[in-house]
C-alpha cells in the first residue's frame, strides 16, 4: 500500500516550505538548522497576547495594530516578569527588546491587553 502524503486523509500537511526550511550551511551541533520563514507568530487567551519570536530583531519588534490597549509587556522566560518597554500607536505596537534572546529557538513576549480601552 502506498504511503499517503496527507495527514489522516485530510489533505496535504500545512507544514511545508512556507513555514521554513533546513539549512545545510547553518549547523547546530552538526545537524542542519531549521530556519523559520517568519520572524514571529502569536497565540492568545483573554487579556493576553503571546508573541513567539523566532528571529530576534535588533532593538525593537514591530507588531501590527492590536485591538484594545496594551497595559504591560514582559518576557515569559523572565521569572520576575520584569517589564519590557513598549509604545502603542494607531499603526501598531513597538516592543523594546534586550540585545540577546533568552532562547535560541523561540522567545515569548507576553502582552497584557485591556480590550475595553
């Protein structure tokens, strides 16, 4: 029986080249390193936006417009949840980040959001 290219018969898997690729030139402990095709992605829960940063920017992370008012921002990896600087305008949110990422794979920035403001 031939192997199906689909997961559970639902169609092609969404995890193709659009999410990233492996680089033979960039190595991590001798293995090809995965290079994501995007800088960040976000997940949410009521009152929070978790921004998963894959490609650490120099200085600031620029995000599009957020519904509601961002009331605080911090790195999830920081046990003290020390605030990171941010500014919010009609054009988006700019987050001031530390020089180095706490994680090599992905660092999560948590934004607390008040949807009523």
